């Protein structure tokens, strides 16, 4: 499968396909292969590692809470629209029958403004700002963890590849020694036992080479698993690492760690959040203010407007009856009017209100100042709980600072020890190489037995393995120190 099909868009951002073998000297195939530097590996891991992305995703929740906290400082606006229908008939209310001779349609609207102000709402934006800073520190800490893990895995693959090269060298030496043993037997200066031992040595070297190559493949899979992307075929790791004594002191890295370590910074910020929570809990002893206002209206319509016309006619008849009495007694006339077709039409028009011909109600304004006096010791419990949480957060921050000091110091001392170990192991490997060369020369001259050359080769194999391990343990110790500090050191 082609590289472009395997990695698609995820790897194109950081691992370009090769157009020619000359452009990348590290590849050993006749066809071009993708390459991966440690910087590209870390970049891909930060973009695609699911665990890290989960931490990044948490920031959106903290940001939303901060926005909501600032929103609490603004008034709340609510709109409501209600429709109501009542069928004609009698309805009891407090043992009194109220009857309507027509179906009734009603609608209501309300546009209300509510503003709440309390000490708790005033301190909440500060709390949520601190939570956002803590989430950002968590992201930085997660990124450092991903970088450390990917670097360690990357170095492990390079270490495995170095051991593959060593095994290939040992196979070549074992084959040379087998040929030499056969040649000595041919001229009568060797034994079949030497040939048999040489064959066993060659077979063991071949088995070790198979296992070493398999380990490279397995550790590559783990590297790309941590990166969160599929592994392309024949990918080549190209970064080179140099062993050199650290140019910084223990005090300098400790000072940097106390300032830059994201885990410690996140705990310190959460201590501030816990302190704000104490202030918020104590705010329940202070009054809160609520102000409400709004506009509203209603409609009221009979399904049968003739009911209203009939009521108007009855009212007019009563008016005329009363007016006749007034006139007879010499009182002024009431000026009663007959329900004419025009009046009936006006009644029907005024009745046609539902659903949006609202009648405005007067403006209302309500202000409430609330001061809790006694709430069954709930405030006291909340304050004590908040103070305990704040103390716990402070203790965690102090414990993390102590652990940080121990981790950074241990990592620094380990790095210093690895520098010395690399120097000694390189000397040991060089001496073992000389001993093997000398044993081969003596064996050719007949001044040494095959057992001598076998021992020298075993010593050389062990010394080379130890040298390779020392080199990459140094680089891993450097990565571990950077991870403990929480900041790059080179």
C-alpha cells in the first residue's frame, strides 16, 4: 500500500513523501521511503494523540463556564406567549358557578427583564478565569507528557536499530570465523569441533538478528500508536542525538521547574480557585438584590359575538327603563342608545382581538433585597467545606512541589551518571574490539584456540550492547529530565 494511502492527511502535514533517493540519504531501499524526525513525531502526536486531545477538549468547557459567569452580570430577558381556550358552560370557582354562553379565546404575552446581583455573582468571573488558566496549564502538561513519551519511544526504536546493525556485524564476524575454521580444517591445522562451534555461533547470531528486527517493528508500532497515526511502510527515523555533558546546573533546572512546570502551575491555580470558592461561600451572609420589570398584554374574544350584542341590547333596555323613570321624576335623561346595526358592527370589531390585538397592561417594576437570617446552618457547612477544599488544594500543591524537587534532582543525577557511563562503556567497547581483533590474528596464526576467539567475540558483543544501551539511556535520561522540569532544555 502506498504511503499516501496509509497516512492520508494526518501525516502529509509532517512526513513528506520522497521524490528521489538522493534527497534523503538515510534510506537504504532502492525506492524512496518516508522519513520521520523527532520534531515531526512530536508535532503529529500533539495533533493526533487521543489522550492529549481529550485534555485539550476540556478547555472548551472551562471557557464556556467563564462566559456564563460574565453573563450572570447581565440582566436576564424572557419572552412568553400563551394561548387559552375555554368552552361555553358553567365553571365553579370557590363554590360559585360562573357561566359563559360562548366559547372564549384568550392570549397573553410578557416580555420581562430580571437582574440579580450578589457577591457570589461578582466573584464568579474571577473563579472561572482561574479555571481556564488551570485548563491551559493542563494542556501544556499533557503536551510535555506526550513529548516525553514520544521521545522515549523514538529513542527506543533507534536503540533497537543500532542493535540490529550490531547483530549484522556479529553475523558477518561469525561467518568469517566459520570460513576460517573450515580453512584451518582443510589444511590440517583445525578441528571439526571448531567448525561445529563456529556454526553454532553463527546460528545464534542469526537468531538474535531476527529477534532484533522484530523488536524494531514492534517498537515502531508503539511509537506510532502514541503518535495517534498509522505507521507508513518503510518509514525511516532520521534524527541524530549527540552525547554531551549537560551545560546547566541542578539549581538552574530546579528554578526553571518551579516556574515552568505545568502540573505544579495547574495545582497552584486550583488553589486560587479554592480560595475564591471560600469567598463565594461566605457571600451567602450578604444580601442579594433582584430587580424585575417588563411589559405585558392580553386579548379576550368570544367565539360568538352575538352574546356581546345581546348583552348590549339588555343593557340598553335596562337603560331605557331607568331613563323613563328619571324623566317622570324630573331628573335629566341618561341618553340611552339603541343597539343599531352600526353599534353591533362596532361590537363585533372590538371583539375581534384574538390572537395578536393585545391590550397593553401598565408597566410594573419590582425590587427585592434579600438577606438570609438563618438557614439551618447550611451557610456554616458550606464555608467549612470550602475552607477544607482550599486547604486540600494547598497541600496538594506543596506535595507536588516536593515531588518535583525530588524528580528533577533524581533525573539530573541520573543524567550525570549516564554521561560517565557512556564514556566508560565506549572505552570498554574499544578495548573489546581490540581483543577480538587480536584473538582473530592469533587464531589465524595458530597461536590461539577457537575458544579464545569465541570468548573475545562474546566479550565484544556484550561490550557493544552495553555501549549502545548506555548511549540511549543517556538520551532517555535527558528526555526524562525535560519531562520532570516541564520545559525543553536543549
